[in-house]
C-alpha cells in the first residue's frame, strides 16, 4: 500500500482507508480566471499518480476537485473588494460566467491531454453558497466566529491548534500573513468567512447577515463536506496551499465538527522555470499550449515530472523537456517494434513479480523516479520483447504516459505500406537510387523506414522526429561558449534581442546594414523564442550574410539573459546593443570610434541619457554630456570592459530598468556614462511596451526597479549630482 509524507504529521505514513476498500480524496482545483500553468498541472498530476496507485490496489476512489469561480478571496483582495474573477471579466470584456466557462473548459482539456484521470465530481463554488452559509452559521453559533460591520471573521484565538499543519505559529505566523492590518479584526491572524458586499459590487449573494460573498477558505470546506462529509482520507494541493488556505480549512472544519478533518495532507513542491519560481511578473510562466506550440507532446512534460520527486522542487527547462520527449519517443518506438511479440506473449509468475517490484518502488513515498529507473533497467534486460512490452503497458497504468498510443493511433495507411513494399523490392534488385528516393518521399510524409537483416519496417515519426529543428536552438546562455577574452575580429558588434515583432526587427537590421556598410561589423541576433516568423527571417539573413550570427532560443529568455548571449558571442571592439524599435539614420560607427578614442575613461555611450537626483526617478533625459544611466534603445561600450563589469544581471527578465542597472555596473568602475545627441538614431513605437496593459507595465517595472535599488540604492556617490555638490 502507498506510503507517503503526511504534511500534518511530518512523517511518512501508510494510507489506511477510513472505510475499507474506499478512499475519499479532495484536490484544490483551479480558479478559472486564467489558464492553468505547468506548475499547477504538476500538482494535479501528483494527485493523479496517487489515485492511480490506490486504484491499482483495488480501492474505490471518490475524487473531488473543485472549480473556484468566485475568486481567490485572499485578504489583500478583500480589503479592496478585489476579486480575480471580476478583474478578469473586466479585462476581457466578458461576463464572469463566460470567463469561468472558458477557462474551466481549457483546464479540462489540459487535464485530458496530460492523461489526468477525471475527478468523480467537479463542484463549482458558486453552486454551493448555501453550504457555505450553513457552515458560517454553525461557526457563529459555536462562538468560533464574529461579525464586525457586516463582515464575518474566524476567531483564530478560539482554535488552540491553529498552525498544526504549517507549523506557522506565533511570530512566524504573523510574518506569513500577507496583508495590512484590518481594524475590524480582533486578531491579525483572523481570516474572512463572509465579506460584506461593498456598494456597487455586481456579484454578491443574500445571507442572514446581509448581501456579501464568501471568503476563499470556506469554499473548499463546504464542498468537501458535501461530497466527502466531515471526515475523509486525503487532501492534496500545492505547497503554497499549506498556509493559509489549508491551515484555515482545518480550523474552520474542525471547529464545525469537533473532530479531525482529514487524515492525510499531501502537498507538491514548486515547479521552477529557468531556476526561478514561475510568476507572471517574471515572464517565465508556461502553459501546456506553449509546449504544444513549440512542437512537444504534453506527455513529454508528464514524463519530465516523473524524473523528480513530488516533494522536491523541479526546474523546468526546454532542454530537459526535449530530453524527456526523446525518452518518451524511445519507449513508443520500442512498443511499435514489439507489437507482434506482445500479441503472442502470456505473462508468467516472474512477469507478475516484476510488476509488483515496480509498484512497491513507487509506493515508497511516491518514488516515481525510482520506478522510472526500474522501467529502463527492465528495458535493458535480457527479457523477451514480448515481456518488455507487457511490462511497459503494465507500468503505464501508473505512469499515465499513453504508451498504448502506438497501437491505437499510429496505424500505417495502405498507400504507405505499398510504397514500403515497393522499396523493399527495389533493394532486392540493388536499385538503391530508386529505393532511396522512396525512403525520402516517405520521410517527407512523416514515415520512417527501418532496415533490418531480414526485413524492413515502417513507422510514423515520433514527436521529437517531427520537430527536428530547422536550426539548432538553446535553452539558456549556459550552452553558449564565451568569446569575451578572444581577440577582436570586427570593429563593431551589433546585438539585437529579437523578441517577435518581425517588421520592427527587419527595419532595425536593414538600417544597420545600410549605415554601417563601410565599417567592419558583425550582427548577432538572438531569436528569443519568437513564433511570428522572426526566426525564419533571421535565418534567411544569416544564410546570405557571413557577418550575421543568429542564436535561436527554444523559449523566451529574460531580456538580460538574451543580451548576454550576444555579448558572450561578440568579437567586435565595440558592442552596440540596439532595441528593435530603434533605427539608425546615419553613420554611427565613426562617432563611436572617435568618442572612445578621445576619452579613455568612457565606459558607456548612447543617444538617450537619463539623470536622477535621488535614485528614485530616472525620467529626465540628457541629450548631451554626462548621464547617470543610458536607455536601452541604444547602449554602446567597449567589449574589453566586460571582463571588469561582468555580464548583465539575469534577474532582470524584463527589459525595463535593466539598462539603468548595467549603467551602474559601469559607473561602479569609475567610468563615464555619456549621452551624445549626435548619434544618428530615432525611436519608433516600442510595441513590447505599448501592447502591455498599464497594470502589467507597473508590475514588471516596479519589480525590476526593486532589484536595482536593492543593489544600488545607497550608492548616491555614483550619481552625477553628487559630483557637482
């Protein structure tokens, strides 16, 4: 039987059903105001693996997964009357119901293509307001809650065991509460059960205490009670649910029923992307659709999740996804080739023992990496192909990789089979040229011929074979060998981070070629995960120009990371970083060389300088002369300075304020940042900026500026104003 870490006890415990042969299981489902990202889906897959193991042991599972269509009523949102569902509806110009239905459908689709078994029931929060009101009423009757100006709060002081799940108690608890103090509360720890509807609010429900809407935590308690009753076996969720959500669930549910609420609390760790927690503000959030758009099977992501223990952080990269796709394709190819052997195979007692060995490994705290290792050990053993095929399909009852698809989905059309037979006949008569032509024709149609000593088989291309890159790609700058210490090859290196907007990129690069044609220069363009044809344009340009280098990234890297790739590959004496919205209108090269030749202390040059008096405001532009920072539309510096400054700080995923930060890296060397209005360049609409809504601009800019201030906030000595005092 499955043994797994219980967050409540902090020990690994064997799952023992409350009712023999039955398991009640609740999973915190999505709030349907946006797409679920792959980090969310990892957590849902964890619950799926648990369920599959329990069902393998013959248990009947009642699995409840809620749909939150009210909004995550965290306190910081409640203080302002905010509701993510309402905000999403306003942003998209749709009703709340339309928003909820759309994103719920997308969620179900993502679950399906990831082979996540459907829950027994998907209760919607708004369908269970009566159950929520009933629980709130009981809490008031039991003196576990109180009313303050129409709001109803849970009285945490009346529940001495508060914090037993998260161990977030006392001073630590107060540190974990992400909110401003609500003056209506008796205790800052108290959380909202019911919120009074503010004037003008469109979404509310009548209650004995007046119109309002539920808090986030009461929703899950009420729905769990309705479908699984006051006590059930397993509750799953992400590690971020432990506090406050699940802690509050325990407090309110156990205060209603006066007994233990859930036997086993199981939580999955965070999924990182490029080494950082996924966040919209960081620009590193990926959806299942993003993986599909780049040609990967969603089940390759499922395979990837098998490689890391559920309670360990997992770092997602497209390189690791590609490796997982390769492994998954390999398993599918094996099954394709073993079909006939499988049809003739009958399991033996030894086969059944191997199945049990696999299950026993995985049942040890959901050790899927161990199970995967045993799978590959089995594939490399001297067992018959028929037994290997049987075991693969048996293991896949738990793994859920859809390994039966080669049998079900990849049937060979008669016309393709006929061509393969024709080729075989040609090979038998040594007509190799004609047989090779057929091979290439079938390859173009998506089919691969495999020649063996006795015969030839034909199979469809697997995922990775379909997406063999038109050109090599990288997942990070770590895959790029640095040339920074190499001798200069060119006088100038132009670097462009090509983040979509093909027309802008074309305009920018054509202007470079026109204005710099009399100079020794190279262009390094970073195709930063574009999907709009930018990569094709850049590749065509590189094929026709010896001085153009293109690096294709398999996903969108942060702005600093992308520019660092260009810097690492540069071989020009001077590096000129351009934005796609910038256009050269004259000979920039001669001004650059003369400026640096006449001022050996010049570290950074550009046309659009900035100054500040207080480290807080960098809005005033400097047309000519010393500046505190240089705007990123055009930044020019000698390549040899990189050995002293280092590369740009890659925590700056968003471009805004990266330019200021790098300016200060140079100023910290006691080198000058100079604005020169003579530099022939114009700025066009910066569409990456203008196409963001105001809230996104603020969120991304503030986050980056915070990174700048954290490092440079006390370095007023680097401001030009300090030199004039």
